[in-house]
């Protein structure tokens, strides 16, 4: 595959992924439509076997590794969902996997990764510290390092959820996607703009971790301070490949507060009876912030994952 995936690569990924995963639901909820003020559909990636969209990319990438790479095993860094996707796919193909995680990683995600047979290594206080550690470790161990964003097969894989959205609901005009590293948003852009350039893709990130937002605004990679409690959005360093796609194709990018996100978690539980993690609720937080702009539009919200810790669930329910 060329470095920058295309719609053809997403279609190829769909052929691989459908052998292992079912299509996730796309539902509209009258109670949610009422509070947003327009017709919205929720793409339920929280229904994936690991509770998050990244499993699509993990399966597509592992399926395309060489036999020699599979024998060496894989290593990656994650706050949780990417690590689960790599671990799930490695287990599916009978490979060894090592996942580096921050020292205060979500306990539920740690347990899930271990249950899939992967070795978990703890290092540093946040994603970027453990990522830098794992990149060095990969060279020492001779394992195939899987970056959580700069991987064409990952982006093509996660792009398949947007393909599902638009095949099921071609009337969708706006897709709102959470952005941590940007693989999901860049995959959404590739698919949406290939199918209909008028479809708007809008990214959303916590204002306490704005590196991807600032990089998109300035069209250059910018590191930023990271203080968000939303682990799926918690990156200090932007990723080159997703950003290059977002610079060309993303229509808009909004920032929301952590408080907005926790409020959206509570609303999503109440109105849809689904449990979203913070990143999965961020599109709803953005939609509420942009109600006037979204009026009379058909909108898809990507509920990217449902792996919420008990501690953060308690915080959300205090809203």
C-alpha cells in the first residue's frame, strides 16, 4: 500500500474485516434528536468485541503483515483501545504482542489487553512518554512496532466505519469524529470525500489536549500541553500521517471542555442507554456546541468506544 491510503484501500480493508467483525449499528434516537435540535445517527463502535473502533485497524494491519513479521511479534503503545485492537488481532492470528501503557492506565483496559494474551508494560505518566519508550524497546526486541496513527493499514481499516455509515444512510451530510491521534478522523475524511465531497467531516478534541487541533489550524505539527482526563484524546504530540490527511480533507475542528464531555457521557447514557467512554461522547459534546450550525442537517456522531472506567463513570453521573 502507498503511504497515504485511498478509498480503494478502505474497500480492500472492508473485505478483510468482514471475515472477522460484524457491521456495527447506526441508530437514531428521538430523545437525542430533541436535545441536539436535528436528526442525528449514532455509529455504535462501542459494540465492537473490544468496545472500540480501533479493532478495525488492528485486524487490517495484522492481516497484512508478512510471515516474518508475525513470527517476530508486534509491540505498540496505547492508553487502551489501540492496545486492545492490536492484542485482539495478534491473538486472532496466533502472534505474540507487547503493549506499553501509561502507569495510570484505565484498569479495565489493562485487564482486557492481558485477557487477550498480550504482555503489558507500564512506563511514564502519559501516552507520549510510553510511546517514546516503546519505540526504543521495539528496536531492542526486534518486534514489529505498530504506531497508533502513522500506519496506512490502520487508517484504511478504521475508515470502514464511515463506509458503513454512508452505505446505510447516504443522506448523511455531516460526520463528527473524535480526534486523539487522528486515525479515525483521517479515515472518515478519505471515505466521505471520495463518495461525496460535499459531506462535511468535523473533528473534536478536548481543549486540554489540543495538539491535533493546533497542528490542523497551522498546517504544521505542533506539540501541546496535555491535561485532559479523557484518555482517548490525550496526546501531546500530533501524528504526521493522519495530520497530512486532515490538512487536506478535514472541514472543521472544534474544541470542547472535559466538563462538556462528561456531560455528554451522562446524556448518552440517559438518551441512548449506551455507555460511551469520553472520546466516544466527544462528538455529542461538539454537536451540542454547534446546534445552530447543525440545524436541519443529517448528522452522524461516531461513538468511538465504550471503555469507561468506574471512576470516570461516577464523575459523569455527578453531572
